[in-house]
C-alpha cells in the first residue's frame, strides 16, 4: 500500500504479479490465525460479524481485519458499530497499550494529559499533511517542531519509520500505519478544536476548508464536490467523532443551503446534507438544524457509487421524515418533502433489516409527498428486500406512503416478466394516483418468444388503470419486449372517466431476435374503435409497437371491416387531439388498408392536432424484409423527427401524417410538468 519508495526499482523488474484481492475466506483464515490459541473466540467473533453487514464488509481489508480482532479482544468482546467507531477504538487501544508499556499511570480509562497532547499533535500533523498531499514526514523536523511530545508521537504506535535511499546522508521518515489512520487523526484534531470553546473559531475554519464551504456570499458547489471526493473519509470520521458537538457543522450546512439560488444546486446540496446527517451519531438533532433549509425535492442521485454513501443517505432520509412528522404534530409547518427521487440500486445490500423497517414505517405515515420517482438498473430490490423479520417487500411498499401520492415514475432495467407483473400489481394498490409513468426493460438475454411472455400482462395493466379512479395520464415504455397484446387494456381505457393521456410504447431493441409469432390485430382494432367511440375525455392516445433495426416480426393484417370501423370512430370523435397508432397491423395484400387511411387523412376532423396511423408493409407482397428496403431511410428520418412525446401540446404543424414504415423509434414519453417551481419534467 506504500509503493512510492520503489517506483524506480519497479521499472527494472522483469516480472510483475497481480493482487487478486482479499476474499471472505482470507478474512476468516486471518481471524482463525489471530485467535489460534482460543478457537472459541474466533468462532464467536465470526458469528457476530455475520450478523453485522457493515462490519462484515469492512473486514475484507487485511488491516481492518486485524484491527477488528484487536478491538474485539480489548473491548470485552464487543464490536464497534461502524468504521469510524472502529478507528476510534483502535487509537484508544494503541494509546492505552503504550501507557501500560511505558508505566504511565491512568485514572480509570482516562488517558494521561501528555499522551492526549501527543495524539492532538499527531492529528495536526495528519491534517496538515493531507492538505499538502503528504503521506511521509521527516522525523528530524517532527523532533525539532514538537519538542518533548515528539518521542510520544513517534513511539505511541500509530507511525512506521523508514529511511531515505541516500548512502551519504540518511534521512529518516515516518508515515501513518495506513492512510485511513492519517484521515482519522486529522478528524480527531479538528474535532478537538471544535469541542474546545477556546479554539472553536479555528475548528470552524478548518471545518469550512474540509467541506469546501467558504464565507463568501455565493456557494461554490464545485469546491464542495471536490472536497467531498478528496476528504470523504475525513468528513465521515469528523461527523462521527464530534458526536453531540456536531451542531456548529450543521449550522454551516444550513448557512450554505440558504445561499443557493438554483433549484438544481439546492437539490444536490440537500442530498449531501441528508447523507452527512446519516453519518453522525446524533442524526435526529442534526436533521432538525438543516430541515427548514432543504429542498422540497429530495434525491440521492448525487450519492457517490458506494454502498456507504447510499446507506448514509437512507438513514438521513428516515430521520428527516421523522423530523417533519414531529414538527407537524406540534402545530409547526415544516418545509415538507414534495417530490422524492430515489436511485434504488443495491438497496437490498445497502440497508440492514431494522433500517429498512425504520424507513418503511416513517414513510408509510408521511402524507405530503406529491410525486415519487424510483430508478434502478439491474434491480435487486423488487420483491426481494427483506425486513428485520425476513419478510419480502417491494420498493413501492417502502417509499410510497399509505395515503398514496399523485405521481409515480418507475424506471427499471434488467427485469424479468415476473417482476414486471409485480410492478403493475403494486401500482394498482397506490391511493389517489393521477399520473403514472413506467419505463422498464427486460433482462438482457431473456428469450422474447411469446411462450415466455407473461399472459396476464394485458389484464394486469388493465386492472391497474381500472383501479386508479382519479388517473389523468399513464405513460408506459417497455424496452426489449416482444409484441404484446393490449386489447383488455384498451377496453379499460374506454370505460375510464378521468383519463386524458395514454401512451403505450413497446420497443424491441434486440436486432438479433427473429420473431415468427402471429399477432391477431383485428380484435384489438375493434376494441380501439369502441374505445374512441365511448371515451369522451381522452385527449391523447398513442399505441406503438416499434422495432429497432434488423428485426422481423410476422403480423396478421386486420380485416377491412375492423379498420373501417376504426376510421369511422376517429371521424366521429371530437375530444381527441393526438392519436398515434404505430405498428399495430400490416398492410393487406391488395393495398386497401392504405386507401382507407388516406381517405381518413383527407377528411381529418379539426380537433386533431396530430393524427398518425402507421402500418407495416405486408411480407406477402414484398420479397425484402423491412430492414432491407432502400426506399425507407428518408421516410424513417422524417418520421423520427416528427415523433410525438405523447403530450397534448404537440405542434399542429406535424398533424397530417400517414406513413408505411418498416421501423420505428419512439421518443420517451413525457410526464406532466411539476408545478412547484423545482424544475422540469
């Protein structure tokens, strides 16, 4: 871990070895070896580690592995709760062993003043070194600068010594056992300054530098992010070590939040503050300080891609919701969360059962959230997150309050059909929904043949729409899917009293799949005609089954009677403003379908700002597959630029379009804009 001494020597090596990592089995062997004279202690420690997900992951580092053994042995077989407490305990153990070795008297567990001073000076050395990117320190300089404290600093057991390569004048250097020790000692030093009233001003100055928060009138979010990347461990250590004295730090955070003028910046800084609150030992109290200044759009998208960052944010969110509920209970009007956006990746691995329970309980009774957005790639959590009692729950059960919410946005990838069905069932149960937006993709490599498709998909989607009595818009985008029948869904739309916008897009990206399934379009065309005849509130309806590039699908042509009935329904309807039917059926051999479509377009009612009916060429009438047609490129480009997003506000300049195209690439449907002034769609 300290290769800088031998960089030149490495250049002369003729053989290199790769460290493949420190596995769980290596950690177990290390513990067994440490307690070789007491195997029962090793077994007991491993059992405790197995029940603590945080520490069981920390031990996959050789140094931490040994430290856990030392702390557990010195601390009456008790484990620390987190990494910060681990280093706090190991520094105390090292200092206590040094006192014992030097026959220095201790009053109970209290470390003598001269050893405390040596630790403080080591902390200052650590902080100044980190600021200068120094990991090595000249021993002579330490002796000259720190006088009588130098011997204790150098010998207490937190530093290693080495010498330079010079053969004429040897220079001795020292370094902390590991960079994490230097980071912890820097936090130890700053915390001491903050806790002491005589040095608190200097402690606040150091804290501002550590977190990148200046005293200027404007916030520098770039500097804050840079310092987070550079001093992440020091920040986390400091937030924990300060304990009850963390208040001055959160006063600074609140001050910075009040400087922010841009909504996006406030969202981002709020995310950081919630995460910092989740780190400190007095999370609830610290949340109360920053809660009035936080954005009403709470998100963890800014969390770094680490398990710890996400875990800390979720803990902070739990306390924030609890804080708002307590304030509301005593008659105060908290600046409550209006919009919640959560990146759920690895949630099942991030939180322990009791943390999931705490978050779910607090969220269940939170009644101010207007929209919830859940996003994840390769979701592990859908139906597999476990509570403390090992009950399986879904993401929606955790983040959607029991009273419901107005808008739900779900963006999941790498799912299978079983979990997609579960999502529809869960959304059906949400109270007072007005807007639904779901974008999901099947897991890569899944067989998309019709036999593998959930046959209940259509009925579950229809049930979801039927259950939501107040629903105004629903946008669905299914990526990497096969042709899906939506006849029952269309019938549920025809019976809905409030639904104004419906976008159902099915997009097959996998160009290597060849589908020979036959899709009976007539039944769905009939249902669509009935829907357009019956529904008098619908303003936007888009149904598309789209193919990307080199994919072939065999479709039935719908009957002339069915298409004629559909065209008649479209002619009679006076409420629709946008209607797109894309890829539902293919042209008849005689070409009669196109004639009917052309006739409709020439007599299009004035209420249609956008009207598109896009059929597929008949395979029976062409020797070439759709992707091989050389005359389609410009047509596809025109259509691609003219694609609707499902919003009633589409430009009327693009309304008279009737096309025959072999491929279609729909744009992502747009959710109705938020009206809280916090940003766009």
